[in-house]
C-alpha cells in the first residue's frame, strides 16, 4: 500500500478532552505493539494534526519537541498528555468563592480565573514556538476584532514571522471559551495583535478544516483517495428539549440549549460531509470518526470534580473499546 497522508483531528469539549486523550492512549499502545517500538509516539504516524479548544491543547502537547533531550522526538507520551486533565483539571476549573461572587457564576464576567490554565500550559510548553512543532498543524480560534476565523498552522509560522507565536499562547487562545475564560490578546513575533476566543464557536469539530488544509498545503496537495483521516470527539449526552416547553422559550431559556444544539449539530454536519467526501472517492474506510455517548460522566465542559474526572476516564476507555475493531482496521493506513 502506498503511503497515505495521515490526518488526526480532535474536537473541543473542555475537561471532556479526557475522552480523546484516553482513546489516543489506546492507539499509541497499538502502534507500539505493531512496530515493536515502545518509544513510538502519535507524532510518528500523522502528517497533520488539527485541534479545537481542548483538542488544540492536546495537539500542541502531542507534537511538542523534547528540547531538553532529543529535539527531533516528541517530549510527551499520550499517557503524559492525559495527566494535564486528570492531575490538573480540578485546579484549572477551580471556582473560588471570590471568583463566584465577582463573576456572578459566569453571568457578569468570565467564570474562571485564567491563572491556573496559563500556569499549566507554560509548564508543558515553556518557551516553545508554533514553528517548533514536530509536524504540520491546524489549530482554530476566532478573531473578535477582525470578525473572522483564525487558523494557527506550523507551515505559516515557519514561513512568516507574522504567523509565529509562543505555543502556550496558541493553546490559550484556542481554549478561551466564552463565559468560562477571558479572551486572549495575542501578538505574533512581528507584533501583529489578535483578540481571540475559542475556535469551538465555529469549528468544534475541525476535521473538515484539516482536510481542506491538507488539500492545499501539504506536499503534493493530496486528493481524498490519498488521505486517511481519524477524527475523535469528546463524548456527548443528547438532552431532549420537549416541544411543549421550547415553543414558549425566550432569550434566557434558549441561551444554554442553543449553544449545545449548535456545537453538536456542527460536529455532526462535519462528520456527514466527510463521510460523503470519502464515499464519493470510493475510500470510505479511510475516514474514521470516533465519538460516543457518555454513560458515567457529566457532560459539562467544566465539571472537573475528582469523581467526574474518574468517570470521564472510564467513559474514554469504554468508547475506545467500542471502536476497537474499527481502530484496528484503521491502523494499516497509519503504518508505512
């Protein structure tokens, strides 16, 4: 089999990033077993990694070079990436009494102080730049002042100083979820300023963005039949909204449901579009979407209690097992 252009895409979802992180631990172990190499890492088997919000943070961690050891190799394993959520999630989403009062629980101001998240991103990513990443990337954010999507890509960062940034600030920008964290004011190394929020407002599932980026920017501009695309969601709980209640809702009642519906609907639409694209190219098996229903965990993006962190880990392992056969079949597209 000819080598395909291999793409990994990871959805947004706050603390539910534990779900794809857990699935990717399973994938990394499978790749290590297949190659007989215990040092094999996810970065070795993908030519482009895309992420939104929590998926953008995972993208940065998976492709982070080991600057203190071998800078040509990834610094973190998939297991170590999960540690950010399991060990630090409670700290990142800690709501102090003062913050609760001053923010009105997220109504008057952002719900959480940004200090803990920025501290953890710095501990993982340090002084690394976007251009330092080991593989091509696409990470999403939205520009409040220019009113347009912002895509962080490694190849643009390598080519132009105006598109290079500290990696920790890229991770911070893509995860600046409105009402949860304040927007990120970010400057490139040429001094260009951006006011950014979470890319999930337009591309919570960035897989189609990744596909388009690969078609235009990767070597050879690969066609659909030359790609293998793995897309991983952050789990879901589809709450029903009864017609008898919804028909009389106003602005306040619709505020939370409409965000839930839009984020879920956009992710499902991207999945539908990519399925059709790969089917039209007669390569349906070269696209795999992994996402599953949460059975133990609460779906809230910021529910980082010790109990829910454990339940998210359980759900992530279960979802990985549910897709084990499909993932095993997909391995052949990742191996040269």
